[in-house]
C-alpha cells in the first residue's frame, strides 16, 4: 500500500493545516516582547499588566469550548477558515488599537483563534493521514507551533534592533506602527501569515472522514482516491469508516457517555492537564526571569529565550522524524524519564549550586536538556494522541473537552508558577514538577494503547470493544 500513497499531496494538506500551529505559536509568544512598551504607553499597573498578558488565554478557553462543536457541525475546513479570520482581525486590530481596552479585546479575539486552531488543525491532519504516517504528519502541527514561537522571538528582536538603529519611515502611520510604538508592528506582523493561511485553506479539501459522517460519500471517495492513488483502497477506507459509524446511532453526547469512549475522554483530559503540571509552560514562559535571578542572564534574557526556542524547534524536527518509528508510548517513556532527571538536577542546582560555587551556565544546560526531553516526547505526542483517540462522530467534541482541560492547566500553571517560586522556593517548585511526571508516565503505561501504525477505525474499535483484532 505504501507505494500507492500520494505522499506529496498528504504533505501539502498537513503543512496547510499546520500553518494554524505557526499562528498559535506566534500569537502566544509575541506578547513577551511587547509587555514593557505597552505598560509604559498605557501606564498599566501590575493587575492590568497581568490582564494584558493573560487575556488571550481567556479567549483560548472560549475558542476550545466551541471548536469541537463548530468542526463537527460546519466541517474541519470551514472551522480553520474561521480561525484564520480571527487571527487576521486580532493582528490588524492590535496594530491600530486606540486604547488599552481595544487592545485587550483584539488580544482576546486572537486567543479565540488559538483555541479553535489548537483543536481543528491536528484533527484535520489526523483525519486525512494514512496510518503509517499519521504520527509524523500530526507532529508537523507541533513543529509549526515551535517555529511560530521562534518566529515571534526573532521578529521582536529584529524590529527592536531596527528601531534602536535609528530607523525612520516617511509615512506617519507606518512610522507609528513600526518605529515610535514598535509593539504595534510586533503584534501586527502576524497579519501576513494569517492572510496566507486564510487564502491557502481554500486549496485543500474537507476531511473525508467528516464527509462520510455527513453522508457525502461521493466527495469523500474522490478525496480518498487522490490520497491513496487507488480507487479500490479508497473504497476500502470508505467501507471501514462506515462500518464503525453504523454502530454509532446514539446522539453525540450519548455516544460520549459510552463506557469505552468516556474512559478515552477521561484519559485524554488527564494527559492534557497533567502535561502542564510537569513544568512545560513554566520553563518556556518564566525561564528568562529564572535565568536572571540565578545570575545567568545579565539582562540579555532574549538571547536565552531564542536559544530555548531553537532547541525546542530542532528537537521537534527530530520527534517528527522518529515518532512513527519509535512509537508514541516509547517516546513518552524515554522523554519523561529525561525530564525527571533534568528537573531534579535543576532543583539540586538551586539547593547547592551557589554554596558550591557551580557555574550558572550549568543551570542553562539543565534547562536545555529539559526542553529537549520535553519537546521530543510529551509536546510532540499530546496532539497526536488527542487527535486519534476518539470516534469520528464525536472526535471534535471529545478533543474540545481534552483541549479545554489543557488550557485550564495552562492558565493554572501560569498563575501558580510565580507563587510557587516564591513560597516553595525554586528548588521545591522543580522537585514538584518532577513528582508530577510520575502519574503521567503511569497513565500512559497502563491505560493508553500504542496507536502507532493503526488506522483511526482500529483505534476506535479498541475503545468501544467492538473489535478483537487490536490490543494495546
């Protein structure tokens, strides 16, 4: 079967959907370079500054709640179009905001786009992919997120360097956006990839599995035939998907409550929320300030931010290459074990590093080791697992529930990390993150089946117990 697959077409479909991940990463990370300028311009107090940073997260939670319902009702493609419109509106709005209230409103709109795309992009890639390449292709989404992070850091750095070099523009409104109030340019630059995403979505088809659920079999088989380069294989996939759907006569919520499916949803929620309490976002968001407190940064935290972003991106490239060869569960075992060791070493450094006179560069190496282990395992695996665990009929809804848990975890860790660093001390905080890795590993070991190389229909049969051919 491998020789007949139209792999270049699959790559094209996946890259287009993954562009949503780039916008997710850029929108999330770009804020870091604008905080000081926005705070000074609008005279923000500490509470307002926190709201400026966190308001997009509120939008993300709203977006996640509606993303699954939208994608199940309107289709995966139309939901991606909606997210592209939200990103474009947010970027343009932020660039021309007249006051702080407008800026927050447009940031929330961008946050809704993040929430929507975090569900629908990996979902679409999962549904158009073939079993033996699915992990690799869905991982392109996570790779795009890390490239978006890196892109935002580099745009912030480049625009700031350009302004500090004395650049001036003759057109007054452009000079305001890109020179005198350069934070507007940082936020506004997202418009370019957002418009590209909007245009290019119209060149990809709807998810064939969604079309089958909606009874549009002729359109579905045409898309499947183009993917497989074989009408017989396309018909085989159609009949396999339909055979699974015939047992799904209940409503979506009733199907979600079936014992096997409910178990999968609960496991997905646990994986999503526990992943946040292993320190992923705490390290990415608070890393620079932790470096500075440890005497490492010397004020040049942006350089270390770019370094962390670079390791994150390159490691995700490695994960994309090996995920379908090594397997989802093995990646988690190896990566999370490395995360535990790295977190313990970071904690020990904070306990004894200063008294023993150990160079703070060693702390940077521990952080980069943690980012490597994290990016090659849970960051790459989580969206792959969530996009393939659930039945076609409720996949969008179930992913929304898991995605909601993920964003709640992100919000909580964002709020709790400064408190933990102050009250538990940095050492205690990183020891706690190391402890939280253990239940994650146990859940994956005992409760999650190995999905590598299995079709979505085979995975669905495992959860519903309607088939005996698939074992974890």
